[in-house]
C-alpha cells in the first residue's frame, strides 16, 4: 500500500529518497554474475542453472536486534553473515552453492550506504562460495529484516540428510567451534578485541567446499552447527535414531580462544560444546578411513539408549558451564 | 542472540511459548507434499526437482502495515497473498511453479492460531498451483514480515523476459485488472462489501496455468501486473525498447466493479489502467493468431518514439483519474 517515493533530487541519500528501483540498482549494478546465473536481477524472476535436475533450497531470516546489532557489527558483516548462514545449510546437504536471492526490509530513513555495505558483504560472501546474488526484493519496514534464500546443486549425489547416521559410524567436524560464543562474550563485556574472536561473532566462515567433499567421501549424515555442537548433534541423534559420544580430547581449543576465555573467566570448552553460530560442519562417516582430510574425528555413533543421554561427552551427560545442556533437552 | 523459549506447559498458545521448533511443526505437520518435493521441511535445506536443468527463483517480502493490514485481511488471506504474488512472478517467466519456501518473522506474543492460519492460506494457494511449502524459517521480530521464495520449472522452454517485445507484436492480458484497487477503495471508505471486490484486495488470483500457456504459444515478452497495467507495460516498453498503445475498448470492466465505482464516485477504467496488486498477466505475441484462448488483445506494440509517450492509451497520453500516470513516469 505504501512504497518508498522516487528520488526527490535533493541529494537525500535515504532508501526512501532513492525509491525501490534506485535501491535495487544500488545493490545490483556493476556486480558480475557467475555462469550459473542465466537471468539475473531486473526481470520478474531469476533463472539459475540446476544441472543435477534437483535444486537444494533454504531460507533463513535475520532480524536486527535479534540476530545482529548494528552497533556491534558493521553492515558489511551483517551482509556476510546473512549469506553465510544460508550457504552453510546448502553445503550441509552435500550440495555446491549455486545462487542466493535476498529480501531486504528496512526503514525508509535507512541511509543508502547502509544498504550498499550490506550488499557488499553479501556479494563478498557469495564470491567466497563462487556464486552471486541472482535476485531479490527491497521493501519498507520498521526494523531491518534480511531474508536470504540459497540454492545449491547436488552434482549427481544423494543429499546428505540428518537421518543417515548408524551405530558404529565415526563423528567428525570441520570448521570452527566456540569462536562466535567467545566473540559474543567479549562484546557483551564491552570490549572490541581481539578482533579475530570478535569477528567470529559478527560473521561465520563456514567451510563451503567441505560439505560436497564430505558427501563425496560417503558421509552418512551431516548438519551445520548453528545452535551449538551438542544441540546440533542431538538433532542428528533424533533424526537418525542413534546416540553419540563426543570425545573432548579431540576438540581443539585454539590458543587465542583459550586466552580470551581465561581473561573473561570462562571455560573455552563450554563455548566449543554449546556455542552456536560458527556454522562448522559435523558429519558421520562409515569408518575412520572415510573421514576426509581436513576433518577431525570428535566422537562415535552409538546405539540409541546405550548411554545415559542421547548425546554424551566423554561417556557421561554434559553438565558443564551454566547448565548449557538442559537448554536443548 | 535471542530465540523464542520452549513450551512452558502453561497452555499459553503464543509463538514464544511453542518455540521455534513447535511453531515450525504447527506450520508443516500433517501437510502433504507434492512429488516435486524430494526433501521437505526438517533438514538443513529442502530438495526440489528441477527437471529442466534450470530453476526459476524469485523472492518477495510482505510487511504488516505496508503490504497488508490484519484488521482488513484475515491471516489466511495474507498467507494466500504472500504465496500468490511470488507464484505470479514465476509464471510470468513462462515457468510452471514447483515449490515455495517461507520465512516468517513475527512478535513472540503472536497467537499460534495466527501463524497456523497464515500457513493454511499459504498451503491453500500453493495447492491452487499444484505445489507445496518445501521449507522455511520462523524468527522473532517486532512486526510481522513474511518473505516467500518461489521456484519454478521452465519445462524446456526459454524464459519469457520483459525485453522481447517487438514493434508489430500484439499486447494481450489474462486475469483481473482493477479489482484490488476497487477493493482497497471500498475498505478505505470503511465498508466490507461487496465481498468479491474486497477479497480481490485481500489476495490476488493470478492465472497460474496461463504463464506457461503463453510461453508455449510463443509469447515474446511477459510481466505480471503488480504496480498497475500502465506501470507494468511501461516496464515492458523500457526493457524491450518499444512503445505501446492500449485500446480501452478491449479492457473489460466487470459489472460488479462498475457498480462499486459508481457507488464510490470513482472511474472504474482508472482502476483497470492504474490499479496494482491483481497480478494479471500481460504478454506480447508475434501476431493475433498466436494469442492463446482465454487471453484478450488489449493493444499493440509500436516503435519507440512513435507516440507522444512510451505507453499511450487510445493513441494519447493517459491523463485520467487523480493523475495516475505521473506516478510512474
């Protein structure tokens, strides 16, 4: 019923002054599309290649004040994050990312530089996965809400579901764990450094090529760690009808993360086990020999009901930190 | 950083009390998926068939207070509309819809019945196009924001772009025009009937099968009418580098619409020419003989610069109503 009005010619650089078409132009013009984009922005819809004959598709919505704070993250970080969390879902199916579409709702008073910086971050993250933004929509709203849809190609393989883990399989992970939680703890105390840890909260760096690599290696189940290692392995346990035991001796705690935890009086292993938003990949493989290079074995799939909890840590229920585990029971 | 908490067991039926997973379950459980959904809700991403080897994809975002009012429309209407506007974009490329994904942001205080009714409308509209909801995301926000991504299959045909109209082509339309504008005018005066016209504002009824039919018949360009006939034909004119002349004698004004206009002292032809949100399809064809059954010829493609405006009405610039035309110049 209401749309941003057209450019008033006054030099005003808000989204409302540029209008819908001006805003879309600011976000899309001068960007180069990959070969997978058959028809890009500017028509009724995009057309993207789907050589496999099936397309992997996922949507995640990020809301200002809920999923990001513009006083803690720059718009470029938020743009990167919004694309990354979706691409992580695509690769967790074992698919190669092929495209993203973006829906952006924001107040008409938003400076156009905020929108172009968001777009810069989205394009940068898409480029990290070898793809581009094929389309989108910009609308007016009271709060910044970013919805991203990511598409992917299975390259002829079966999708790797959450439900395929079998007792005796090996649990392995690839990527970072606990870093985003560490970064959030730093920001929550009012600090802005170390920047490597803080940036891990601002945007994840999922290992995009490792999802298809795990599928190629025969992964029986896979998930990206958005809620926390224990919570997401619990999802694998529920979907597959199995249990898991995680061996903490194999969970690497980086020195930088340990230093930050020490300074804040926190347990870095708790961040690693329960911290979300790093979007590492966790997968099961039919044996030690099938775990791809670059992945670390962190546990074992056990029969359902064989342990004191669906997911145990070093053989027992996890009770560390501020009660982390029961959040997800 | 914050998520709806889990069910408190208090009988509270808000989104916050059910939590993210309970809400997703309320929206997805007990729905039947079409064959095109290979993997539905519940994993990291959906998998949808794309037999053509290319996938058509589009995203539209609808915001409470901007695109809909929950005091004027029931949640089911809003659900229908959110899916319909996206499917209209898919069929305007000449593609057959294959799936939709939904991102829903709403306050935690939202009653779960509002969410299930929204979902009912989405599923009903998807069913009208022979498809289902393959996935989505629900998050917390201050305002209801619905993002829908629709996917479609080109069935081996070239996409019908906005840029293919050529001088000498015939302009034709299929669907309703002016009804949503009439319904909005009724609601704006505080009335709630006639319900047929009012409902046209609440949700459009795009002619889904006619997009692929037009493509099959050789349509040279196509668009769905979201901004208004003149505005959207202007988009065809700009993209194709041509002009258009619309013949009002061929624009049908339904008796019910004429009666409403008469009662409100409005010009129904103005609604037909400038009213948006009906999502009729407008396409160009290489000759009268190629216009499919069910479509109405409403004008002619002329060389760019041959008329007094890029889009003329009965040979002249349109100056009717409350200055409609200059909104979109």
